[in-house]
C-alpha cells in the first residue's frame, strides 16, 4: 500500500504535524463523516519524512541559487569583457582617426595628440586651427636653412673604390701615390 505524501494529506485538509487523537481540519462536506485518525507511528514516520524532504528542498534551493549566482556572475563577467573590448575598439578608432587627419593636414605624428573631438569634422577643424597656430609661431629663419655664409670647399672627387683602396694602402706603408 502506498503511503500518502504530505501534499496528499494537506490536500485533504489535514496537516502531517497533527498529534494522534486530535481531529484534523475537515472540509465542509466532510463534517457529517467520522473524522480520520492516524496511528502515532504513522504520524512520526510522516514527520520524519517531512523533515528529510524539507532538508532536501533547502539543499536543492541552495544549489539552485548558487548555480544562478554562478551563471549571473559569468554573465556579468562577459558583459564586463564586452564593455572593455568596445572601449578599446573605440579608443583605437579615435586614435587612428587622429593620425589620419594629422597626416592629411601635414601635421607631425606628435601633433596628432592635440587633435580633439569625437567626429572627423571636429578633428579636421582642430587640425586647421593647429596648423594655423604653428604657422604663426614658426619664425621665418627656421624655415630656410642658415649656413652662416662663407666659402665652402667642395668635397674631393674620388675615383673607383679599388683605386681609392690601393692609394690608402700605399700611403699607409709610406709609399708615394702616383698622380692620376
């Protein structure tokens, strides 16, 4: 014979914690019938099973919560990785855009760091302003080389490498180099 589960007992309007000899709560249509009583050993058995089942349920709920937390934290970790990757990609795109605009405007790569803005148009505007500012600040004397004047002697004309090498060796051993 199958024993009734605590849920079956509660469905009948009775609680498994009832002591032997007490009348369990009855449904309105059962008031005319004789109340059911259970032996004490059966009630103790139901209580023991109920306690075991409550412990199992608590353990399973705890494991379920741990799994949900683990999945949630994994999801959060993945979301953090995604946000970091998007941030790095955005930073790289902005840096590339700065260098492209600087190259188009003829600015040095060091000047690209001064190009601010979030769009290409803003950076181009800043590049024009920076170019104009650098043109104003650059003195004319640094744009053309100043060699200090004076006569310069031209570099001597050299012959083929073999002859130059032979002449060098002849001078090194103290012999006269024949004129060419």
